[in-house]
C-alpha cells in the first residue's frame, strides 16, 4: 500500500480515513518521518488513539469532504502523496466524487493517490481521474487482510 512512497519526500503525506493507524504505522516503518504526516480521521475515538500513538503527526478529527478547509487551517496547500483507507465503495457516487476531487486538488503533480478497496474495482471515480490527468495503476491484492484488500494507485501526471 505504501511501498512506492519515498520516505525522503520533502513535503507532507496525507492519510485519509486512518482508523487506528495501520497505514500510518506502515508509513513510519518505511522511514517517513512522523512529523510529515497529516492524518485525517472522522471518528473522535479513533482520533484519540492516533494522537496517543503518533504524537508527532498532525492528527485531525474531521470529514474528508471538507479537506480544502482543513488543509487551509493548517496552511497546507499541497501534499506529496495521499493514502486512503476511506471505504469509498460503500458511499454514494456524489460523496465519493467530492472526497476524491478534494484530495486530488491538493496532490502535487507527480504524486499518487493510493486507495485500498475490498472489491476488485477501483473506487476512485473515472471522471475525477480524468479531470486531474491521473493514471490508474492496479498495485495488487493484500491477502493478509480479511477480506483481501485490492490496492489502487492513481498517479497525477
């Protein structure tokens, strides 16, 4: 899920729908400095866990559909990479489109939006990929998950 991310990146890495931090932990294990992470989680209970476990990360309790406003309050205009654990497949099409578009607006050119899915199709809307000149890449299946997780990466060109 995070193996393509350069741990020496100069910018921020945005994680959407962090849950209790499995991807956050993987990013740190690959060498990404915790202070480069902007971790967004909607659940107040999960946010408390994230703040405790990742004290140097910028952990925010909020809704990804409001990403532009959240990043503006942090004075962040652009992120190098986006990692998403948000269950996009269970959302309505409009909400999925809003969340993905918000993330792509702040993703630098050359960066990637990585999404995990529990269905074998990419949940990032095709029109959002096209709007932001993205290139969809199937990264594989993570069988360690139950159910197995399909990993998609959209590179912004």
